[in-house]
């Protein structure tokens, strides 16, 4: 998504910093993703993803109040 200079918090109006939510998995650290549709459980992988759209999530944190806003790309 790239750094968004000047993004203002929708709660208090202060500046926000770009970042992401970290998911710790077995042996890895990854960026959270948004997946279209309801989760379908899988015995082997936990959740089925085959054929589903998924996009990385970017999260902004307010420098003053700590409020978080999360977004994906529009693609």
C-alpha cells in the first residue's frame, strides 16, 4: 500500500502510522490477509482457501489515541 503521509485518524484527527497485523504461525511470521466469503473448515490446514480471493491487510495506528483502521487493496 505504501506510506500514506498525512492520513488523519477518523476518531481524533491526529496523524496515523502505516503498519500491519503480524500473524505468528508454526515456524513463520506472516502479514494478515482478508479472504472473501465465510470460513470453511479443513482438517489438514484449518481453513480451506482454494479458489478464494485473498488480499494482504494494511493497518494504520493513530499516534495519539491508538485507534486502528485496516484496509486491503481494491484489486
